[in-house]
C-alpha cells in the first residue's frame, strides 16, 4: 500500500476550506474527491481556454477510456520507471465458496486480496499513452507528422496525500505531437510559451522551470538527472497550497522512446519523435481558487470573461 504523504498545515487548511465551501466532497480516501458544479464549471472553463489556444494546431481529436491494456505499460517501461504510481485492475473470478469468503471478509473489513485476480487492464497513468499505439497502426506518418488531441480524461497515480493539489484521480488535458525531431521539439517549446501566457492571462502568478519526472529508486535518480540536463521536461508552476509553487502544466519531449517502442515511422522511414503537453485541470482550478477566492462570482471580470464568456 502506498504511503500517505501528510499535508503541510497550509495544505490542510486549504483542503478544509475547499470542503467547507462545498467545492470538494470527501470520499474517505486521500486524494479522491467529489466535485461540486461550481468546481466543475471552473475545470471545464480551463479546458475550454486550452481548446481555444489549440485551434491553430489543427489537431485530430481522439478519445480513450481511463483504462489501458496492461501490456501497454509493460511495453513502454512504465513499471520500470514508475512502479510506485501504477494502478492495476483486479476482479473476482472464483467459486461460490470463494464468493462467500470474500463477502464475509469484506463485511469485516478484512483483507480479501487473495480472492481476486489481476485482469488485463490498468488505470491510465497519462492521457497520451493510448495515442502512440493507435497512431502506429496507421502506418508511416505524413510529412510533418500529426498532432493529436486526446482531450481531457481521468488519469490515476497512486500517491495518496493530504495536499488537495496532489490527487490520485485527476483530469489531464493533453495534446500530442508526433513527427520529425525538429518539428516536435519546436512545437513543445512553442506551447510552453503559449501556455505561460494562457495561465498568466487567468491572473495566475505562473512561471516555468526545467523539471524531471518522479522516477523510482537509484536508477530513477540518474534518469531524472539526465532528463533535467537535456531539458526534456518543463513545468509551469503556480501557488496553490504548498509552501513552494505547484506544477500545473508540463511539457515533455520523449525523443524516440514511443516511436521506437511502437515502431512509429516517418514518411521517409525514420523513427518518429514525440512530445506531449498536459494541463492538470484540477490543479489549475485550485490555483485559480487560491488566487481569486473561493467564490468565482467575485473573481475579476477579465478572468470570468476568459473562462466563460469568450
């Protein structure tokens, strides 16, 4: 079982405020919350702002459910880099005797894990993951590659926390670029700057920095150092509840990792490079609530117009 990250006093206070205001609804599990209509209006408004800024990308819209075939994260090496974040789907496939034992154990809140079996599904850790095998099946890319919009979908990462900005289930609004290395890198860097303007336009005190993924273990520390050294990942950060600013958007250049894994080929036969960007919609919503107050009807008119009246 993942270890709970205890929130700071600032995080705990902000969480209490959000719950008392009815914006978040406690489920009993840390990092898993219901959301009110008011909160969802903010989240959906942010999603719409991103969509408007993405119009010029002429991205193809594809949508996927928040589960993946298990072999996809096995094939990409996700479990080598992030075993601590992965979530697997288990289901019951036993006898009537097993079912009776399961019911008895569950009623007593005892361990019943030995009575369920791992399925071929895992919870989606990032919205871009199903894009790569889907595009690979089409054959060689057209010249200039493709841009894919997988929309805003739920992602899961097993990191229970008392920080309201560190959710286990959350929406990522992603875009994916697949093509020649220089085209992909230019797209990623251009979106980093566009996103910074987008978020500052919502009144957020946002800035970007070179970052690294939360790789696991000693090998992971080496991977993180290499990722930072090559500037493969940027994040945009803004104040939410932690003493330090929180990442609310990220911009990742995978080089040829997914292209090689799924044999995604360029028009000239070379291996495609990929990049993705992701806005953590709940985190952006929380950053807005922190910056402008818990009652969106009292937010600055320019922010309200950008979210809902554009």
